[in-house]
């Protein structure tokens, strides 16, 4: 049973496509303790042998055995435990973490000891290095770095210490102190030293080995200890505590402040884009469902019937619009929908409007229904509705005339029209001509602040007032022809269903029913040859508004998703670049027994801290930014509350939106890091540790 053994070890290198044998089938059994000095000319393979024993280089044939187990057969955990508790190396080029203090570097090598702080203080006192404890390594001289590297190597009390030119960068008196300690340490531990300083080391060595022409020869052996198997260090089961790696984590965060600030800003913008894109979609839905109802057109609709006739031997389909019968509509429409005569033949949206003796052009005329409570609740009257000749104007009407609300209330507005009526009596083949001319006077009783999208100047007259007026406005020639008083209203009521006098339709007064609900009812009633058609300007505006806003929202959301993806790519590339720039530091951590999992966690936690900071900022600032953006949108479009972030309640679930964003962010970070480590973690520890 052997402690440390090399069997048939061969190592070759290719230089300029030529193969050079550095170690040629060498064998040696190392004792469990003693100081072994290996020397030979430069390039003979001394450092290569140390790397093979350390396990950071692989032989071409043969192997190194520790406790009779090949290093090649070590599992990942066994390899990390080997680095962590059984072996340490004192590098020629120190391989310290430059941005950590001296004591933090030494602690990384001694994390297995429960009394690590007191033991390390003892080491610093013993070697008179207390004055270096809190200095960053990058400010130390070469000799000071070598001594700190030495303290790190011995701090965990390993079974084996490898030293590669340990006295090369320190004064002779310090080198003697170091060798004295190594000599004491070798009384019950194995110390293997590679050096050119033969004269200095030969007096300390128990065994001297020479490497020459790829072979190893024992020049001196004063060691009396037999090569016997020692028990495994019982500290191998202890793992690095992640908290012990806190200095490394903090250093990573402090090293590149500008890069970290850029990551925080970019991810903050990405998270804000997501919040406000969701808020925009939510705001569009709310404004569509609520704000757009702020119009008297919400309760007003026109219904007609469309009949279809296909032309024989043709794919053409003729459509004919007629007025449906009241009996037919009464079986389809619910009770909260009133059927009204269409009076637009006499007053239509383009009728002449006169205010203050001036004709107001580009202003449209619509009826409203006095008995509609749903309409009433949208009005803020300066005076209660009085006579039937009450009239309302919208805010755009005031803007058009550049007048205030107070100026228009109580003022008179006239709606006038002159109509040349030609009514044909088909049965008798007679045409009856009349001229209807009137100038109706209304009193402005209120102003409606209507939804601004596709809004234009409008006035709303009382349907009942016009109905009564037309019922008492008699047509002279028609009355003479029919031998009775014949009013304008009679002309509409008695007209055929396909007559222009009724405009092929009825008006509807929607009481306690939404246009959407009524439209669904109408759409269900359809036959192969005919169908009812509901015309609601409110629905037209809503559909146009919804389509436009959804297009903006979808485009904005797609841009946000792309931004989020791009930011995560940037984060991944940043992590990758950080990993590549810190490959040597990672190699040092690995050789100290820190597993890839722990190194992964260092990157994960540091990235998570940055992303969490971005999330916190976006969650903290979303409300003031939301108010600011809404103010800008309102200034340019007069649309209110277009962005409403459902931060606290989404789909009736508390804090769903921030929770989802947080979970997705953490998941993306984890996946990104997994990919980065998968493609970049196959570093060569030897090459990184040897690289200056």
C-alpha cells in the first residue's frame, strides 16, 4: 500500500510538429513524509512532474496514484477534495487573487479549519507578516507575494506540499526561514520542492531526485520513514462554505463599476419597457371599455336589414338594404331597447347649425333620448334639463368656436333645413311634391367631455322635440292629396321599407344594455338570404381605436421582448467576458478546491445582485414614470391614463406581474449562466496557472 506513487509515467510535448519526450516511463514511490528536492536543468520536466502530481496535467501514459487510487479515476468531488485538503502548491508565480487582501487570500486556502481565524493569525505572527494582513496583493512586492503564497499553501495543513522555485523571489534570510519551516512541516508531511538552488536545498533535503533525459534518478536518500499508507485526511468531507467566498464575490462586484452600472441601467430600461408595455395594453383595454363610453352615441344605434340575392351563372351577390318590420324586431330585440323612427331625412348630421347668427360648418348633428338614464349619467349639466328643446354640445364644439363652457350655456342654437320632397304614389303613378323648410331653435343646457379619439364637433338635440315637431308639421300638397292632415312624421311612418324617407332603417335607444351586447344578439340572427345590420358609431370608433391601440401595443410589446432578449444576450456576453477575463482567478479557486458549482454560484449571485437592483429600481420608480408618461401622452393626444401598470393586481392575482418578471429574470440568468459555463468552463488549469 503506497501513499503517493508514479507508475510508468510518460509525458510528451509537440514543438513545431516534432514530438519531445519530457518524462519517459518513470516510476517512483514517495514516502508519506519528508522533504524531497527535485532538480535538473531548465526544461527537463521538473514543473511538469509537479503538475502531474497536482492533477492539473494529464500524462500520455502511466499515472499518478494517491492512496493507491489513480488520479484519472477521481470523480469531480474527489478531485476537489484532493485539491482542498490533501495537497497544496506553492507556485513560482504566486497565483494569488490580486484584488483580495493578503489575509483573504490565505483564508481561501484554510477554509477547512474551524479555527481558521486564530490559526491564520498565528501564521502571520510566526513569519512576521502581520503588517501585510490587510493590504491588497496587487500592492505587494514579489517577495511579499511569495511569502503570502507560502502561508496560503500551508494554512490548511495538507498532506502534501508542492513548491515550485519557492525561494526564487525572496531574500536569502527569508528563504532560509521558509525552508526551516518546510523542514519542520516535512516531519509528518510530504514536501516536494523543485528548485535550481542546489547548494541551498541539499542541506535540507531528505531525498534528492534528479531528472535527466526524461528519466528520474535518486541521488540521495536520508529518509528513514517507510512508504506506508496513511489514513485519508478526515477533513475531506468538509465543503467550502459559500459565505467564505464572500470576498471574491464582493471583489467581482467592485472590480468593474462602470460595466455593472451599465448592466443595471440597461436591465432597468428593459424591465421598465416590459412594465409599461403591459401597462399600455392594460390602459388601452380600460380606456376602450370605460373612457370611450363618454359620448351620447354610446346609447344610439341604427338597425337595418340586408337581403342577399345571387345572380344566376355568376359569383356576384347583390345586397339590398331595407327597413326591418317592428314586429320582426320586437321578437329579436330585448325589452331594454326602444325602436324609434329614423328622422334623419329631415335633420341629419350635415344639417345647418346656426350659433350667434353665424353658420357653424363641419359640425355634426345627432339625437339624444331624454328617457335614457345611461345617457344622463355621462352628462354634467350646468342646469337641469328643462324644455324638450334642450341641446347639448361637446367639448370639441367649444374648441372649434374658442369659447368657454360658461359662455355657451343658455345660448340658443338653431338647426335648419330645407327639403324638396318628392313622394311617388306607385298605385296611381302619381308624384306628390312638397317643400319642407324649418328653423328649429334649441337652448344649450350642457357640455359633454367626450372621448377624444376620432372626436369632432357635435351637437345633440332632443329626439322627442324633433319627433313632436315633425308630427305637427303638415305637408300641404300631401294633405290635399290624401284628404287629411299629413305630417312629415306620416311621411316617414307610412313609407315603404325600401324608401329613402325612413333611410331604410330604425333608430334604437339602448337602455341598460351595451352596444356590444346588442351587437352579439343581432349577429346571432342571420339567415342564408338576409341578416340584420347594426350601425353604431360608438362601435366603429371603438373598433378603430382598439385596432390602432392594439397595433401600437403589440409593436411596443414586440420591441420590448426584443429589448429584453438583447439585454439578456448582453448579460450573457458580459458574464462570458468576465469569465474569460477571470480564467486565471477561476483556476486558482479550482486548485484551492472550490468546485465549478461554487464558482457558478459566485457568478450567479453577482449577476443576480445586479438584476435585483434593476428590478428594485423599476418597481420603485414605475409609478412616477407612469404619471410622467401619461402626462406626455395627454399633452399630445388628449387621451387620459393610457398607461396603467397592473402592478398590484393582474388577472385578480396580487403582485402577479412583478412576480412573473422576477421569476423569468432569474430563470433567464440561470439558463444564460449554464450556457456560458457549458461552453467556457473547459479551461486548462495548468495553462492558466502557468500564464503570466
